[in-house]
């Protein structure tokens, strides 16, 4: 499931690296919808796999730890991509082409991270 969701996320991310100032907002919304669907297919199995092998009396502590890791990691990733987009796009003072270059770079980082996730996804437990 994770590998399929990673593939869907990649399919939804690559077109965003190629958008122009003429790209339809409907097309962008559709692509972002596809990317959003893939998030559940990535997060849920990873979270479920994190609980495997944890004794029942430690589930509460594990839940807190897993939530902290997920929240800090997603916040860090969002901040990193936002920083790349703002730096390359030169904030509100950049031209449309500079701002697009910032978005292209941000989604390139997203694609690289998705590709890096394939390795750990292959190592998830195979329990049915």
C-alpha cells in the first residue's frame, strides 16, 4: 500500500514541477487532490507498522511518541519546502517566473523525499 501511495504521490508531484503561469487552476486542484489522497496511503500503514511488536502496556507512550515524531517531521518538511519556495521565489518581490521557479524547486524537493521513502517502505513488516 505504501509503495502504491508513493507512486500516486509522485504522479501528483511531478506535474507541479512543470506548471506555468498558464496552468489551469482546475488542473492544479486536481493534481493536489491526487497528492492529498496519497498521504493517507503513506501515513496510515507507516503508523500501523510503528505499533507492531510494542507490548500492550506501552501502547499509550508509543502513541504519544509516534504523534510527536509525525508532527515534528511534517512541520519540519513544510517549513523546509516553504523556505525553499520563498528563497528562490524571492517572496512578494519576485517576478512570476521567479515565483514559479520557487514552486518548481519546492516540489522537486518533495519528489526527492518521496523517492527516498521507497527504501524504508520496502523494509516495512510483511505481516498480513
